[in-house]
């Protein structure tokens, strides 16, 4: 493990600017709330992967037309469900979140793919499935291995996994191994 370089996690890179990112995220959220969730392909995917869209969560009958945006909606559960069911292709993410999805939610997508790889590696199928189930009967109908995984994504996940294992063993800061980047101690 000596000499191991841990890649920066999405949204934790030194060049990540939260103030530059946030307006792009807002564009994706607004697109999802005002357009994406009302498109037939998005409604079909949501039904197939058993997740309610925001317009379906109100006590009133489900709407098929845009309403005022709900600032309490978070899009991470949708990204998680798309990743865990293998429906996180660029075309599906575009349908849900619009043209700006790579800049607005791309970091969440990358993080969730890594989290899903970690969950799959660290526990059995049933516990992973339970982790991805949601309240109100929104159980995940199936799990699929991540789709279209690149070698670089696997290597980054392996490196981050190694860092996680070091954290579990409290091998951080003054206890980190000499020469291991990303553990809080300079190599």
C-alpha cells in the first residue's frame, strides 16, 4: 500500500467550487421539478424502478402538469435509485435532469456509483437491497451491477476503498502509513 495515491472524491477535489456548482445544480433541480418529472419516459422509468416523483407525493391526485417548485425536494434519492437499478445512463439522466446534468448532478452521480460499488463490496445482496429500499412502499424491485464501468472508475473506487479501510483501522493523521497519500499525512 505504500506509495498509493488516493484520487480525490467527487465534490472534495481542491478545484471543486461549490459556489460555481450550486447554480448548475439549481438548474437541474428546477428542470426535474418543472419538466423532467412530467415527461412520459421519466414517468415510465420511475414506475419501473418504483420511486414516486415529487408531483405524486402530494395528498392531492397526481398531477401531469408542472406546479410551483418544491424547495424541499432533493434529487439524490432519484440518482441513487437510477444507479442501483442500472438506469443511470446519460440519456436517462438527461431526461430526468436536463441538458446541464453533467455539471449540476454529475458529481452526485459519480459519488453514488462509487457508494454503490462500496455497498456491493461490503455487504450481502439482501442488506444492500434493504439499504436502497425507501419508505412508503418504495422498495427497490431489483439491483443491477453498475453499467458501463470504465477501468479508471474501478481503479478510483479501489483506491478510495483502500482509504476507507485505513479509516476503519484509524490509520489517519499521525497514525497513517508513511507514503500513503489521502490519509491525512503528507507522503
